[in-house]
């Protein structure tokens, strides 16, 4: 049986949390009085007790809350679970949204002992149903539903757009089209045409957030700053060239300049990454052409659909 061993809070980010007798959890917000509460996807953090024990075995003396975790639990390995898993703790229902995290400036425990397990082993959740959580409460794991909506992120690549010098029309259009088809768009962002930054975000969205689909727009042409395909190729485990080829073939029936597109498409773990053109017109045409066929591929990656060759 999985159960809560400790609950912890802090009133500032970047510091160790303090063990408390109970926490009051609010839907779509997080823990009352905790610095990480808010309207985002990392409202409540959890860490497995065994991971803390393994860290202590290396000689580090750490208390509950030292890694910035809100809930310490035994009997469950949180970091091995898929995003979309849910945890029932009494009246509280949490949904897993992210595995691990990026660590830019390092927390108090890292500065104290030179390491922190939260970026590797901690998980983050959003609150679906609120209530009170106390040490000793039982935790029930609810696996992700097979028919849950596909999740997506949209990344616009534009130097001027990232500086606020150009309105992004393609990103919002992609979101609108995805949501009309039942997708849940979890994140949107505008990045400059810098390969390293693009790669980092693609890795984070695929590895930590485990999104089903990432669509990029822009940065696929001949300019020296157009590096979206290179970033995509660098992070993918396997390529899915048919999608990019299909977009080019269809676009050639509209304009011969489609032959100048260098867009790529590929797979990182269980996430499909597809480069779309930069202009809103080309985005609409391309996405309308491929969107109805993507569901089957995403279902195969998720494990809910069979391979095409197995179909009658």
C-alpha cells in the first residue's frame, strides 16, 4: 500500500520546504500558503521515500522537504510512471504532468551537498480535486485512461517574434486547429532561431512532459538563421520523413516554392515532432492536410492503436 509519509511547504521558491502537520489543496491552484501554487502545471510536487533513503545512504543528512518536495510517499516509484497518471489521496485528486525538471540556478540542497535528486526523481502534478492531505493517508494510483485526449505543444520560431517585434499569427492558428480536433494544447512558446534553445525545449517537452505531439512553425527555409530542422534532427531517436514529405508534396500543388522547404519530422521517445511552415496560410494548408492522419500514428506511439499492417 502506498501512503503519505510527510507533507511540506515553503513560502518562497528555491529554498527547502518545512514539514507540516497537514496541507490544504485547492483545485487548479495547489497548496494554500505554498510558493509553488498557481495557475500552471507544477502545482504539487511528490518524491518517493526510497529515493531520499538512497540519497541518505551516500552520507547526506537531509530532512523531509529538503529537495523542495511537497509530498513524501512510500510504496510508489513516481518517476517510473507515465504522465497522465492520477493519484487519489482522500478527497484530493492529483494528475501527473511532468517527470523531473530543469535546474538552472540550483536549489539550497544542491549548494549544501553538491547534488539534488528532485530534477531526476521528483514529479509534478496539477490538482483536479481539492481537500486535505496528512501523513498516513493512503495513495491510490489511477493509470492514464487509454482514450484520453492527445496532448500537444506549439513552438513558434522567430527572432523578431521572440523580441515582440512581430505578431505571432501562426502559433495561435495551430492551437485553434488542434483544439478544434480535441487536442489539449499544454504549452505554447515563441523562441529565437537558436538551435541550442530549440533543442532544449524539444527535449523537455518530450522527456519531462511526455507530450504526444510537438508542432513547430517557422525556421525551415534557406536563411542562415533557419535551424529548426537541424534542432529536430538532433533530438529525434527515429525519423518520420513521410509526414514532411507529404506536406511538401501537397504544398507543391499550391506553389512551386514548396520545394524550398527543409522541414523535418521525427520521433523522440513517444513524442512526434513535426516542422510546419512559418506563414499562417501555409500552416493552415499543411495542418489541414496531415491532421486527420496523425491520430493513428500518435495512437501507435501511445500504444492504444495497432500497426497499419495489422488492420483488416
